[in-house]
């Protein structure tokens, strides 16, 4: 007990709390990079829940930094979208990701604290006044993940124009941000609904092409989502199979893309195997 109290006192005297914050953030960044560079999805699937709980502990304080909150949002979204097959569980995890992103956004001002309740015009004004692509990407991509996990909920679907506007603003500010990840999200978001209900397949196609170019064609998940959400939607089997063949033929190993490429190639094979039945 004495040692613990002494340590706390010393931390207060020397300002070590800031050092702990930096060390914790550095550890989270390094662990995130290790996850993204891993080539065995099963190992990541088994180990990632422990990391997510660690992120929960790190962000339990009301004073948690926006960067750490956004990292938690990103990882929860990725886990829900890539490793969870039970719809109810995916929805819970996507909601947790969105919650972290909203906490991070709220640090930019009270106007951001409940984005779901804002009207489109309010979101548009906030986005136009914001010049931080990382902040906008955090809330916009988590929101898009939440919508995708709740695609049968019209209340969630109603958020598509607002989430889309945030991601469009990211691309306006910095088209190279995230190596095409914002454009990939926009491709999916514009493909979620049929044209009669507000879907924009031609816009989606353009964003998928931009995402491929921005990632230097190294992110194979772009090709897989392009095939799944656009080519299948417009019933273009030639494009569908071409995209999947390219994803399967590309090297999986790439800086901070190895895991996502390995997952993409597994999904590409499943889509390719079902191509004939889908397009008949």
C-alpha cells in the first residue's frame, strides 16, 4: 500500500500522468499496427477481444483523448464488420464503435455531441466549418459502419445522407487521406440502397475507382466491396469477376494492409464461387 501511495504522489509531483498518457497511446498505436500487419485472421479474431477490452479500460475516463477514442471506434468497427457473423452482436459492437466516435466528436464542441439528432443542414454546416479530416473520418466512418450493421432499421438508414456528407467533406479537405479509405466508405454508402430509394450506383462506382487509385491498388478490400456492393447491385458479372480475380491475384502483404487483404481474399473467393449462381 505504501509503495502504491508513494508512486501516486511521485506521479503528481513530476507530471508523470502525461508520460503515462503518451506511453499508453504509443502502446495502442503499436498494437494497432501489429494487428493490421498480421497475416493470420484467426489469431487476430481470437486475440482482438482482449485488446478491445483494454481499449475500453483505457477510455473509461471522461477525459480520454479523442485519438484514443477514435482508435477504439475504428477497431470495434473493424471487428464487428470482419469477424462477427451474429447480426445482433454485430449491431451491439457497431453501436459501441459509434459511441466512441461520438465521444471523440463531442470534444470538438457541444454541437457535435449528439450527431444522430442533428438535421442534415446542421451536419452540413458543421462539416463545412471543420478542417480536420481525421475528426470527420472518425465520426463519419463509425456512423457508416453502424448504418451497415443496422441495414434493416429505417431509423439507422435515415442517417445515410448525414454520414455520407461527413465522408465527402474528408475527401474535399484531403483526397489522399487514409489511402482511399474514405472513398471506399463512400462507395459502400452510396450502394446500400437501390436507386429508387436514394442509392447512387454511378457515384458509388466513381468513389470505388478513386479508392483504388488512392490506395495504389494495394487495398484489396476495395475491390471486394466494389464487386459486392456495386457490381452485384447493377448485375455486371464481367466487372464482378474481374475485380475478384484481381484481388485474389494481388499480394496480400502490404504495410498496415496485410490483415485486411488476407480477409479480402477470403471474401473474394466466396463471392467468386457464388458468382455463377448469383448472376444466373
